[in-house]
């Protein structure tokens, strides 16, 4: 399932706290009950592998009436903000929307040399959704520009498993033989749980105490099969690329910022991490100081109306108003609002069929949740990995030159 689920966490976290999910968070975790409640609320999600979007059914979600209607409206239609826009949008709000639009038009096109990396990240992240070894092999053989492939390890998410799905590949691409570690995005109930375990957890990275999203951190830190495979397969100076879409991109970012790569003497090649529509993984001030292990280059690609990279770290005033009166809810929402993309993460922004570089100083204004909500149903498609692939594949030189000319004219 590739439905942007993180928005619903803001709604779900206000409810019962009496369940325990030790499979993902460990005994005594103060986050496990939140995830358990969220899972109960969203078991009606319909999984449609290959369609690139999930659908919420009308079956009882277990959320009180007003909150259920709000969650469905925000998640599927863009909800109250669309009505406000049509009728009584405050002048200040409208001015803010137009200012963000102007800033988007002034962004510079991404360097053309970076496009092959972004394309490959999207393609392999899409392949990570394959459910069988045969399907994975066939898909890998069809990738243009990827040759001499050898699948080292495929770790499917079998029933009863709490760990994410991933594969480790050796192949020649981007000009040299490399290793590729690729994580799958959200596709199962267990993955949804991992998304929703968003209480921050402290982890020591490079000698510094760093706060991470608990679900994302434990998805790699506690993954024994993953760590064993990486220890067994030395990079020996070969580049290591770590990719993933959505949840998979978050796991990829945690690998670098959590310093969870093997530290043995045979692991010394350059590391590049690329998330495709990945949410924030770092909490509060940790985002400012986080540095990638082995000097890793960390990248995230964000579609114009994709709300998954925006939801953690965004202001949720409407939700806060509806949940007013609960001190616990207000504390939780304030915590969710403090998530950040790491300062050192390079962000490439997709707009109107083009790929642009997004400077750090403009992230807060351009990566704004309101833009995704105002897009309505289109926001669901914007998170699709195939939507990312389509744009990244459609950057021929002539079209790119024409877009550059139009941007300069604007």
C-alpha cells in the first residue's frame, strides 16, 4: 500500500493507549500503544500493489464520528482547507500561498549530472515492491543502464515478520560496479505500524545523542538479517547506494544519519543515500547537527504535492483545535511538529514536470503541508513512486532547455 499514511497519525494518536506491540517497539515501549490504536483505526485500508495508491474503505475505522470525517476528508479530498480556499480564505493565508508559488518559480534546475542518480533511485525503489525472487530478478534485468547484476540477498516481509522488506544487489551502473541496498515502502499492516510509531527515540550516532523517529530507527537498528548481510558483503572501495521510497527512503536516511553501516576495515567505499518521497527521520535540534556516516551524501526527492515528506514537522493547527482540551494530545502534536529533514540532506524538488534544487533556506516555506492539502485527490497520486519515475524519465535535453528559458522569463 502506498497511501500517505502519516497524516492520519496526527488524528490517531489522540486515542486509547492500552495496547502493546512488543514485536516492533520492544517491551515497555511508550510508543507501542499509539501504534496499536492507529492500526486498529486503519485496518480498513485496501492494499492495491501496482496501482500506486491505497484506498480507504468505508468500513468502521474505530475513530469517533467527527475525527473520522476529518481524517477521511483531509486524507482523501484535502478537506476543510479547500472549502476555506473557495469561500473565506484569510488574506494572510492567500498571500502566503502566492508567495510560496513565486518562490517555487524562482528555483534553479537541478544539475543535469544528478538526474541519472535520481532516476535509478526511483526505478530500484519501485522494484523493491516485488513480492517474489523471480519477479525481482526479472525487473532488475529490465533496468536500462544497470548491467552485470548479482542479487546478493532478498529479504521479503513474510507473514508474522515485523522487519521491513529489502534487497542487496551488486551491479554496474552510474559508471562503475557498485552495491545497492534498497528498502521497500509501506505495503503492509506492519509497515503502517512502523510509520505510526513516531515518538522520538534517542540513539548515539558518531558519539552524539541523536533523536530519531522510533519506527524508522528500529527498522534498521534491530534488523539482524540486514546487519549480517552488510557485514558479510564488504564494499572494498566500491560505491554503496542506499535507496527507498516513502518508508523505504526513511530507513535509507536512518542508515546514514544513525551511523548504522558496518565499520569494518573492508567497508570504505563512498556512500550515497537517496530517498524518494521520504518523510523526516530526525527530531528537533538533531536535524541541525546530523552528519552522514563515512561522509555519505544524503538526498531526498520531493514531488510538488506529495505530503509524506511534509507531514512530520508541519503545523497541525486544525487537528490541535479539534483535539483541544487534551494536554496529552497537544504534547504529542507539538512533538510531531518538531521533526525535520536533516540540514545536510540535499532536496530535489519536482514541479511542473521539472526537477529543481531546493536550498535549505527555502525548505520551510516551500515544503508546506497546505500545498499538498490544497491539491486534493491529486496529493494521493503525487506520492506514487511511478509518478516520480515518470517525471524523472521525462527530462530530455530539449524540454529541459525550454523549461529553463521559461523559468528565466518568469
